[in-house]
C-alpha cells in the first residue's frame, strides 16, 4: 500500500506517515500535549502508548517504555524507579 492509499485507509496517517503529527522539535518533546506526564489522560488509569507520544515514531519501543513507567507511577507509585536494561 502506497502513502496515498494508506492515508485514504486511515486519515490520521497524513502522507502515509505513522508518526501521528508533525516531525518537529516541539512535537518531539511535547507529544501529544505539553504536560509533565504526556502519557496520562484525564481518565484515571488510562495512558497513551503510541507513536503520537514522545519520543515519536520508531522501532525503539521507548513510547511504550515511558507510558509503562507513567502507568506504574500513577497507579502503584513505583514507575519512576524502573530503569531500562
């Protein structure tokens, strides 16, 4: 599937990108919003984990790692102590 077809399939993927937003310095540090905890949502216990969150799209898995730390911290008070291996 080419970029135009991918955008037609899912309008969130503008020009076929999976980044979910502009690839700018501001978006790199403030995805999806500027907040001390950008992974948390207004709903208790619900956290964002996608390429729309910092540090952005890629195959590194850091969006999930940071979202998991935020969830562990928010729910159990223990996430910020978790370190990657």
